[in-house]
C-alpha cells in the first residue's frame, strides 16, 4: 500500500508526545509560557496545558493529510512525488518537534531559545531551497510536483523562479525575526506561515501559468 507516512515520521511524533509528557510531569500546572514581551512584561501567555498539546496535534493532522494524499494519488504520480513529499513532511514534523523542545526547555527555566534556533535553521534551509528552485532545469523527476502538469519549459522556469524567490524572501523574513527576537509566539507563527506559504505560492504559480 502506497503511503507517504513512514515509521520515521511516526518516530518524530512519538518523540514530540514524549516531550509533552515530560512537560506535564515537570512543568507546574499553573505555568504559562511567555509568548511575547512588552518591555520586561509578558503580554501574551500560553497556558501549559494548551501549549504542550499543540505540536502533537499539528503533527497528527499533517500525517493524516499526507496519508490521505498518498491514497488519492495514482501509482505513477505517487512514484514521481514521493521523493519530494516525504522530506517535506519530515521537515514540517521536525519543525513542530523542535518548537515542542523549545517549550520544554523554556518551561524548565532555561534561557536557551531553541525556537529562535529553529527559525534560523529553517531560514537556512529555505535559502538553499530557493537557490535550487531558482536554478532548476526541467526534468521528469526533479523540481516541484503538483496534481496538474506544468505545461511548457517557459512555464516551468516561471514557476520555479517564483517559488525560488518566495523561498528566499521567506528565509530573509525568518532571519530578520530571529535577529529582532519578537518572542516565541510570533516566531512560531512565522515558522508555520513559511511552511504553508511556499507550497501555496508554487501551486498558484502553476495554475496561473497552465496556458503558457
């Protein structure tokens, strides 16, 4: 049975759930994570019981979505997109797990800001991806894959350069936020937005250029 969700993805989910369990055991029930600071006073707080379950729930939703997608694809299309969608799911799950680890470290009183580090790492990955996409040449198994074909070489170049520029811009925004340090709340929102924006822009670009 074709399936984009692998045992490694299940392992990432298991580790994230385990971190949530450790958090529930070691972080006081009345603790609230400071998500944003106004001067020296936190003005946006995440209750412990809510914050610690968000990452596992997001991971479960992602895995369910990719599982349904793999069942909807034809065998031929699945073979062409598996090498792209598999690491994409891994990256999304890893970002959620890193944010969960950041909350765990924060809740235990450490000053180590792993959520900012995650933002910097994702910015680096998006910058490399942007360069690769911008310079991509048309190939049967390389480049982006959509449920619909990219009609021509010209459309291929436009789509990949738009996606490459988008990826580079997202990398710049994330890096700027890491430098500014607006707090874990805006940083997590920026991480999620970056992971959603790139495929959405790429999909829109392929639809717009279908007739080229």
